[in-house]
């Protein structure tokens, strides 16, 4: 049966088909190679369909969240709406002065127009719209609401302290607005595969991620035909680049992964290429 298992004695990570095996040492070597090539720090984690960690590289180190926080913010919003019997159809207004540089969706919703919570979350997750993300945070009560949501659901490490764009500063050693690769993959499994969110809300969140419009050059560039991916990217200071994803091979349960890159002078194109290379090694 196709599955993800760890065989410590053989140093194998088997993903999907029995004939398709990724050597753990080989994957670790590739990550070290990419760190040297980019002069970067890279962290990666994979958890299986049951939420159990099966691979990690610097998985307990802190990395800048960058825009991967937008999945968490929208999950917190969905949970809040469920608790108070709210609706994604609720309309909000945007303040013209709040419009940030990267706002491909919300720039079309300035007053007197109003925008729904659902449209805001789709903008934030599928298009990485920064104004949408900030408006969601304001609705929730600020960045700390995301931290509280994570703590309430078992994540003691992930924290959000600021809003766009300052949360992307990504200074080395700064714990603000950070996560660990393993914390994020476990959280992603919790959000997409457990009863924390209602089934319709899980499907909605997965759909926003599946419709990611800004991730084609990363893991999607290496995804085999017939596989499904729902992902969210991020980018920030000090060359920070990130992607979190739920990957589903044909006729098999999903697995969840996170890759974080930081402390590099490499270009975004180079970081994207590194992530795609990791994907090719992992998905083959």
C-alpha cells in the first residue's frame, strides 16, 4: 500500500509508491547543499496523514512566518465565525489609507464599496493580498488573536506580533512573527484534517490554498501529474522565502510539509528554484 513511513534503520522516507523512496540522508544532504548554494538557513518538516512527524531538518528552529501566517489568520476567522454563528458573507469596509502596495484584490474595494469576509480571506490566502490580511487581523482583534488561537489549539511556539508589512522584517534572532517548520506542519494538519474547524470551513480553507495564484514556481513546478496541492507561500527580509502545503498523491491520503528559507542574499528566483528542487527530490 502506498503510504508515508519512516524506517530509521534503513534511513528511508517512503512516500506514495513502494518503488518510490526518498532516502532521508539524501534529502538531508540536498537541504545542506541548498543551504550552501544560497548561503542560507533552511528548515523543513513533513507530517503524515495522521499528523505524525516523519521528516525534519532544523524542524525545531524558528523561522519568519512571512505570509504563511495568512492561513492561520483565516483559520482563526473561520473558527470565530463558527463560535458566534457568523457568516463569511458579512461585509466590511476598507480605509483608503490602509491600502498597502501589494493589494491585487482589495484595491478594487475602496469605499464606498464593501468587501465580504470570504472575499478578504480568499484575497489573503489565494493572492497573498496584504491589505486583506491586515483587515482580517483588525476584525479578529489584532495579531495576538492569531497567537491565542494557536495556543488554544496546542501550538506553543507559533506567534504573530505585527501586521503587514513590518511582520516580514525577519531580523536574525528576532522571535516575533515566527514559527518552526514542525509546528507549522502539525498545525496545517490540525486545520485541514481534524475536527477543529467544521467540515465546510475545512473545505473552504483548503480551497483557498488549492487556488493559490502565486506559487507556480515553487513546489507546483515539481508536482507530478495527477497529484493535488494546496499551498501558501511567503517572502520577507533577509531573503526569507517560505511555503506550506498539503500534498495529495493519486488515490492516497495527503501529507503536509513546510519549507522555510532565511538569512540569505539569494534572490527570490533562486530561493524558488531551491524549493522546486526539493520538491522534485521529494515527489519523484
